[in-house]
């Protein structure tokens, strides 16, 4: 029997509580140590240092409690210290923390693969391979597609984000800060226009897909393309939800041409969008799907899941990694998935979307700087513009609002190619009271910046 969210008890008080100036003295002390030991190339959103987290709150080393609308970038969907995940990690670690699955295999890896093969879209024979990070999963999905097709070209999209390794930097669209100064990049990567309804005018999904197909056929040649790689809902690029029909058209055409269709669900997967996967919303069945972030409740784990016949083309030893599918991370993943099932967190994500739309929806008509609200489930965003007519991106507004929210105890994240989008990624276990309080503060700060 599924538990109800109202039945869940939290270890920490689910409240915003600020004890004084932010950052406090202990965080400032840690910041000084950081400056002396950690390079500036690693940046952080909040100037405070976490000491504890549970449900929808993060408590810093000075005792301040923040509403968490970031989830460690969509990772702690079940909360940062979900009881079953904590217990599973503790139990696994008492037996062994590592053997390397390629040396001495273990049941946890197999059990996670079984669960992924069951949950991911598509009623066909599947296989799964486990890694550590989203970028690793994406790189290996490309490897599998190239091995299976004997082709080299990979088509990606405007506004895409796929990681920070060399190949995934080439796949990622945004130059600064992710690619600047780090080239040269991997070859045979081609960029196509994304369906971006807010900025596409009257261009529908099928028409946007036809634009992509024409570009591929004329500029690359379908026979040279190993894979089309796309986020069903773009993450770092601005939480862009493509127009209806865009994804199915691309999938159909890719199948006709023998092209592997890869869905990057690293950020959108595992109940985040109100379904197990964002691909489910339009009924598409990717040939390969990459997952990470929300998969293991905060432990490092990622996966590629897909058609068995594609994996069969890869030689023994061609896939793997020393830490891929770590036994403790696998235990965490199984407990995370069990928690999502028991608490019906897909439904919870849809409830969060309803709350966000109710509070944020009216701002589109009321305030000129609010260009669009969009997203699915608890993957929700607001795009800020200078005015609604020109739709000129307004990154200053997004930055000011995020900073003001942080000062009032609400952690939110910005994103978008132009830096003008605020994204909301709360833990799916956040309480209604805390969610509504955080959204009210967000709305208040939007109105201040808009001059209302």
C-alpha cells in the first residue's frame, strides 16, 4: 500500500529560519579555507556551507535553514536523507564498498539493471550498463550508437547541455562557462535547431522536426548519422519543452533511416516531470536512454539503457569503468526507486506543478518581464525578458531575483543559454507549507524587480 505524503515525518523542521546575516561566521570561515585550497573554477550558487538536509530544507553550518528548490540540480528528488536510502547505504557499506563489477560482480548491479529495463519506455528486449555521472552515460551512449551503426556523426540541438568531458562539451551548446578555453573538441558533432515554442512563433512541432530533418539530409546526410541525441525537456538550456509532435516525428524518421535515437534524461528522469521519464509524455520509445541525477538519492550513479541488439554490437570489455555501478550506489538506487514507487512521487511532481502554475501563471499577463512559465511536474521554470513584445532575454532580472530569494532563505537556480531563466527543482518530498512559502517569496521578489 502506498504511503501518502501527509504521513511522512521529517527529521528536520521543514521551515525557513535565518539566524542573522547570510553567510554566517562559520560559513565565512569555510569560505576562506576554500579560497586557499579549492580553485575558483569551481563555483557555487549559495555562499553558505551545508551541515544537514532533509525533505525540502538545507541547514547550513550556522544553523540557517533554507527552502531547497534546487535538489542539488535534480538529484535529491526523494530528499537528501530519505530513510530507506540511508539505511540501504549503511547496510551495503557494512559488507563491501567496492570490488569492481568487471572483476568480481555482485547482485546489486544486476538488480538495478533489471529495474531500469522494466521502468524505461519501450516494450522490447533491453540491457543496461552502469556508470558514475551523466556525462559518462552520454559518452557511452554515443559509443554504443557508433558501434551499432558503423557511422560517426552525432546530431545534437541548440541550447543542449550534455556534460563537461571533452565529447560532451562538444555536444553541449553553451560556450561560457562550459567550453570556453577547453578546446579543441571531439569531431563529427552537428547542431540542429531546437523546437522552442516561446521563440518559434507559429512553428509547430511537426514543422520544427521537418526543419531538423531537412538540415540533416542536406548538410550531413542521413546515411552518415549514428545518433540523434536530445533532452526531451532541456535542462541547463532553459527547461525548454518542445512543441507537441516534435519528438515523435524525429523518432519515426530516425527509425526509417537506421539512426539511433538517444534520449538524455539525466535531469528529467525518475518522476521529476510527473512521469517516470519525460519521454513518456509524448509516448516516444528511445533506442537508448541515459539517466543519472535522481537515480540514487544523491549517490553517484548513472546508466545507459536500451535495445539489446544495440548493446550486442559492442565487444566484451568495450564498456565499463572501475567505479561504474558501485555496490553502495546500487543499493541506494534500489532504495530510491522503491521510495518513489511507495510515495507515488510522479503524482507528487504533478501536484508541485499545479501549485507553481497557480502562483506563477498570473504573472505572465501582469508583468512585462515574465515572458513565459513552462515545464512539467517539478521541473518548472520562468523565463525573464526585457519586455513581452521584443522577448529580449533579461539575465539581470533572473540573477537579481535568485540572489534576493537566497537572502530570504530560498535556494533557486538560474539557467538558460542567455542566463535569463529561473528553474525550480524542489525535492519531490517537499511539504506543501514549505513549497507555498518558498513560492510566495519567489513571487514577491519577481514583483519587486518588475517594479510592482
